[in-house]
């Protein structure tokens, strides 16, 4: 509004928008993973059946666990660096480490979801929820 009507944008908006965009990404990642709403390459998963499909899903979960473990491993020193040096944004001097702490937390939750799905814990919970919904809808 300041840019449109006063031709004078607030100097803090660029940094705040960047921080909020990062936060929304990392807050959304675990819920998207839990609901299985990621982008899928259905070319393989729709064609394959049986044990091959299960093996492909397990391989995908293992890759996901490995990837998120690696990202957490890389994010912790990055967060420690920001915390020790009390890093702030350039213009508005907003502390960065509280915003940066969200990344390893979000990645840990997402990794835990992958592990739970790999161990079959989430599948059991989903089946129980479906059965509960089906029995509550019955006349």
C-alpha cells in the first residue's frame, strides 16, 4: 500500500517478506509430507504393481530419510554460527537465529514422518482412522 499510494515502500518489507516466505515453507513441509501431498512422478508408480511398487516406495522413503538427515546435519552448524555471532538482518536488525531454528526443527519432524512411514507406523494409524470413519458413517 505504501508503494502504491505514497510511492514510498517501507524499508523493512523486503526482509520481513523473505523471512515469512522461509517460515511458511518450513512450516508447510511436515504437513505436506504427512498428508502425502508432494509432487509425484506417477509414470512409474502407476505402472508398477506389487512388490516392485513397494520396493520403489521403500527406496524413496530411504532416500528421503537420508536427504533430511543430511540437511539437518548441515543446518545445525549454520544455526550455531548465527547464534554465537548474534546475526541480524541487514536493514531492520531482526535477529536471524530464531527464524533459522525453524529449519532443523521442521526437517527433524519431516524426517520423523519419513521414518514412521518407513516403519509402517503411519500406515497403521491411517487404516485405523479410515475404519473409524467407515463405521461412523454406517446406518
